């Protein structure tokens, strides 16, 4: 009873926070000309597809009390592998299978470094991001940073086309990723372990939960969502661009989605609802700023302000629990 | 010592010198070779791995091999922080000539001044800094911005029956090309109130960002008449958004670029419509020639920057399309 009494105010504050987010959305909708149209909704969905996929992977990692700074590098690595294979004439299904194998290896590498070598997630994935970028850009592309994809290639046509009129492949894949994330977090044993690890890693380990194996599952899942994001992005723009890793702000946006959606960076809480709220806010913010013709710099400033506000709010709603915090935590 | 009088070394002079170098140099018996052999040149590009910089480097390497001077490349790989460090390291090595490719007008200004104060000659390639140096080889961005804007006015302005709506997609708002092209274009548009710039958002040179901006702008302005992308590489993303929206026959996609075969392929695929090419291969030859001259001590009589303006090629889709205007790496 005492525990429940303590939880009530937190739930109430969370409810108020979500209400605030909905109000922000509603005001944005009302203020921006051209925003509240069906066509614009389609553009928002299409432009957000890759961000949703990456955010699903990142959210699962964060809930397990981890962080995957290599997720954007994995995205570009996956797109590069697939593009090179189809460019070499390999049939698309075979190319996809081979690429999935490569991504599983990359995810496994991250998971192994964190679970077995016991390197903090932030450092392990930062190192693997550099390794992956360097290996693919200089080892495989021989210094090229940009790979152009012919829009006439059947695989590219499929990935940027429609499943049926009104539903594009990127949006369908986005839905599939959200569903897979929900199943993983809510219906699988691994999902329950993910929450236990995030809530109190040492306790989860001491109770005999397979925390090492689940860590590997989590990072492999993140790598696979990164692959889907890479395929969708490269097919849409007709390019695989390594500057997305080196100069882009995509990683920042992926973390922003999780924090803004209410997933605490110290893990253990959050779910699909939080991802959807975070995405909705970021997608609306991006779309609104583009419609309002804000410069890229102004957009970065606003996004930075939003992230700082979200982190401050996160600290307020999810105060640090010194009993479960360990060295290396965020 | 070669001493060049006059304020600017213009295109004609460069072409003549380049022709002479080709005629003499590639025969392996150039007179200049004996003077400049053993000297040191360092090239610090924004990034290798793009046709622009690879094309330049190829020509400069050819000249270095013929005349016997060393030519090193320090690849910043699109990392501006790394670029400043690489340039600092290059300056500390005291080369005879530094070739720099400025990502913004301000970033390397102090270091260019520092290099020149230490007696190192600095050639700026295609993108200028606020800080003048010994020489500049590259496109006349003001002219390109003006010419493209005038073409847009012709296609979208009064009497065209079009909406007059234009979206501009710069690379970075502080990059020299974007600054100058936007200034020139807006001067033209100011005289034509029927032209309405509905969007002017930088893509950070990324095709995917350009695609997302374009998809949103097209949704809000389905009667958009033209897109002016400041670089063909990122404008390919914008062109793909136009194509995905099924508007490739209604929206004109303009770009500038080095004009290699990828540009022509994009025009053939109806991703781009009109590209003002500054011919990176020719620029590479001009840059190599100016490096040769700087190594021989060339300078203007009044100490101002020697300038070689790159000739332009306009590659257009349609009946006048000519794939021979593009060069192959």
C-alpha cells in the first residue's frame, strides 16, 4: 500500500506531462498553415519511417539500461552492404539475407563487448560506431562516402513503392517494426528480462536471469531495426550517405525521441506508447519547422532546447535511485 | 622568378598556361620541372571520396609527378574539427604551397593568414574563405547564382503561366558557394516580385535531408515551379522527392556541380533538369597549373589574389541534352 501511495503522484505527473505534450501538438497543428492536411500527414509518416525504426531499437536498448551510439553507423553499414550486393547482381532476397547476417554480427559484437567484456555500453558502442564507419567507408567503399542507388533497380523500386494504394512500403515496415518491438517487450521472456535489467541490473543478474544473452538479443534487435531504417532511407533518397554518421544529427534525434517520449535514460521503464509519443513530437517539430521555413541552424537550436528541457523533466519525473545506480550509468 | 603583372590572372591566361603545360609537361621535358622539383605541396580537402576532390587531386598529382615535386593529401573526411587540425599540422610542416578547400567562409581564415605569414603560399580551391590568399581557382558563384535565378525567372516568372514558387536548398548557409549564390539569386528575385521563394533551408549537403525538405515543401506547395539546389549531390535527394511525387515534368530541378558522369546520369533519370557545371576536371588542371606557377614564385604585382575563374558548362535535360559535357573519372 505504501508503495502504491508513493507511485500515485508520479503517475499523476506523468499524466500531466502527456497532456502537456498533446496540447503542444494541438497548438502546432492549429498555428501552421498546411499542417493539418491528409497529404501532410502522409509526408510526416514517410519522413519519420526511418526515425521510428531506429527509435524502436534504441528504446529497447535504453530500457535495458544501455545505449547504442553505433545505431546510425549500423544503419549506413546495412544499407551499404545491401546496395553493394544488389549492385553486384546478387538477387535481392539473397542480398537481404546476407545483409541480415552482417547486421546480426554487428549487433552481436556490441552485445558481446557489453555483456561479456563488460565495457560500459556508451564506450563500447562509441568504439564500434567508429570501427564500423571506418571499416565500411575506407575498407569497403575505398574512401567513397556516397553510394548512389539506381531508382530503376527492382529492390529500390520495391522499397520506395506501395504495398497497396495509400500504404507505402516504408510506412508498412515502420508498422511492422513497432509491432515487433511491442511483441519483444510485452510478450517475450526476453522483454521481461529487459525491464528487470533496466530496473535493477544487479538484482536481475543475481536472481539468475540470462542478462548476458538478453543483452546480445537487445543489441542484435537494434542492429536489425537499423538495417530496416537504412534500406528505407537509401531507397527513398537514392543514396547511401556516410555523412549521416559523421556529420548528421540523426543519432541526436533518436535519443531525443526516447527522452521526449518519457523513457528514462537509466532504463527499466517505457514502452511502445512512449516511442510513439516521442516520435509524434519530433516528427511534428521537424515538419512544422520545415513548413515555417526555419533555417537548419535554428532547427538545431530549437531541438537542442527541447532535448535539454526533456532531460530536466526526465530528472524531475524519474529521480535517480542511488541504491540501484552503478558506476558507468548515464 | 615568374612575375605576373595585373590585378587578376583570369581564365584566358590560365587556359594558355594550362595548354602550354600540357604541351610541354606531359612530354616530360618541361622547363619548369628543373626549378620546382623537390618542393612540397599539401592539399587539404573537405573530403576525398567525391568526384570533385578526386578529380582535382588526379590532375594535381599528374603535374607533381611530371615536375618532380611532392603532393600530399590530408583528408578531413567532412569533419571540420579534423580539418583545422590537419591544416595546423600541414602548416607546421612548412610546405611550399598549401591547397585548401574551405567548408565555410570563416573556418580556416585565421590559419590561411597564419600560413601566409610564415611564407607558405596558399591556393584556395573552388570555395573561398573571407581571408584572401595568394591564389584562388574556382567557380564564380555570383555569376552562377545570377544565371540560375535569371533562368528560373524565365521559366517561372511573369508570362510563364507558372506559380512563380521557388524552393532553394543550400548546402550550408555559411559555405562560400551558398552565401554568394543566395545573394546573387535574391538580387535577381527582388526585381521580380512574381517569384516567391517558399523555402530556403540548408540540407547540410545530405541528399536525405534535401529529400525530406522537398517532400514537405511539395506537400505545402504542389504548384512549386522550381528547386534551386546548391550542389548536385544533395539535390539528387530533392530530385528523387519530386520524382516520387510524380511531379518531374512540372517542377524544374536546378543544381550546380563538378559535372562528372553521375550528373549526366541524374539528368537522364529525370532526377535533375539543369546543372551549371564548373567542370571539376578542368578545375583540377587549372589548379595544378597555378600550383606550378606559385612554386615558381608567381604573384600579382600588387599582392592581391590571383584568380582563375572556372568556365561553366550548362547541362540541360531535353532536346539539347549533351552527355559529352560530363567528364569521367
